[in-house]
C-alpha cells in the first residue's frame, strides 16, 4: 500500500473533524465517537430552549446528536435535519428535557432517520406516534420513552406505513403512568425479534381482547400492580403466548391480598377469582307454603361461592337468638317470618373476597 496515500487520507480525515468543530453552530461541540470514530454533535447541557440549525456539511454518518439536559419542550424534525438531511444518525439523544411533542415525522424517504431515539425523562403524556420511523426497511430501531407521564399504549402504534414487518425494534416505556394497553396496540405490523418493555407502570389488567404480537422476543410486564382476578385469568392460557414472552422477568400479582407477590403465570386458573357482588333484589316474598328456601342474590367468578347464612330472631325483653348455618338453608319455616319477625343475612365468599347482604323477606 502507498504510504503517501494512507497519510493523505488520515490528514483529510483530521481536517474534516477539525473543520466540523469549526462549523458547529448553536454553541454545540463537534467531536468523534471513540468507538466508531464517527462524528458526534454534542449540544447537551447548553440551556437550549429550541433546536439550533446545525451546519454540518460533511457526508459522514453521525454516531450521535446529543440534546440531553436542556430546556427543550418540542422537537421539530425538519429543523433538526435542515443541514443534515439524508445523513442517518445512529443515536438521537433528547433525554432530560421538558419535551411533550414532536413536530413532523421521521421518514427514510425524507432523509430523516435514526437507529436509537432517546426521549427518556421528558414530559410526554401520550406516546408520540410520529416518533416511529417510516422507511422501506425498518429494523434494529430503539425508541426509549421511559420516565415520562404516558398513560396509554395506543392502537396500531407501529403501523401506518407500507412496511408490514418491523424487525429488531426495542420499545422501552418503563416508569410511566401507563394504565391501559389498547387491545390492538401492536396490530397492523409483524413484530419480529422485538422487545416491549412496560415494566414499572400502573397496569392492573389487560383486556381479554388483547392481540398478543407474534414473533416478539419478550414483553416485560414486571413491577405493575397486577390484580390477579377473574378478568386476568386468560393471560395464562398457553394459546395466548404471553407466558412465552414474559419469563425473563415475570410479572407478580399485587392483588387480591391472598395472591400478593405470586408469579402471575404460576397461579392456577381457578384462583383468578372476582369477589362476589350483589346480583338481584334484596327483597323477596313468601306465601303460606309452610317453608321456603332463601336465595342469596350474588354472582361471582368462579361461580358458586361459599355462602354462610345468619338468622336473627328477636326476643322481647331478652337477647336475640342468632343462628348461623355455614352449609346453607334448604328449608326455613315461614313461621319464623310471620310470627317471630326473623331477619336473614348471607355472606358469600371466595379467594378474592366476600360480601354480606341483609335480605328483606316479606310475607304475602
């Protein structure tokens, strides 16, 4: 190899870097990444309230543009890429600002794309769907919206483009306020080898209509206040695939209290219970039939909760007589109602809780 040629190439590279350092505007610093030797535009810790127009004339792929630790409230994509349009950026870092909106769209066809977008520690209350890149081949993309105030994962969040496959994406949404995942959040695109991180949010349940994405690597759900009741029992069905995607960091039940701390996927199906609730009128009528069978008007899942009856017979001038029957009342003399004014209450209970109802039984 011609040593003169090598020296010349190295010299030109050094000139480009020095030139880049001179041409960086907006108070930013232009350096090189120590690992990749690619250019870095560092605009962090500058007190910026808007994105400056960066004058970077070199057709070199950028390792990182760093706007972290400023006072930005929005990201204007067109302004960001004014002078670097067409240069793919490995990492766009916007962490630790006050950003709540993104204007424009990341789009390969428009020369505005990235590999990693760090939006952590900002002020988003809704997931910015225009943060998801549009391109002819979307792959190996990281979108980090951790530590915001996002409350919901919206419908079709990765869809909306002609691309039907999203390969190797990492969607990181830890430590938000997410309490709902739309049942069709991940519909409209095939997610392949994908990581979805929803740990440490406010998820207590998922709708049974939830469409589990196929082909993902993992869905991380730990650290949420899961209520392991009858509404959540579907999650352990192997045909729904969630059990396959969550084993690296399995979610634990927070409620009911009897299941607190238990691995959700280790709980037997019949223990995903909902506490009994009233289901019908408390007032009923009996006739002159000799006896009757009182009904406790409750519903529960699983059905047939345990029912305990309490019959109170008032005694004039003395203590009331209280009868308790843990097995149920099959035949009660009507005379207890007509002559003794007895009152009836029932307590229905299962693993999830109990309810006590005072019945109003009348003679007609």
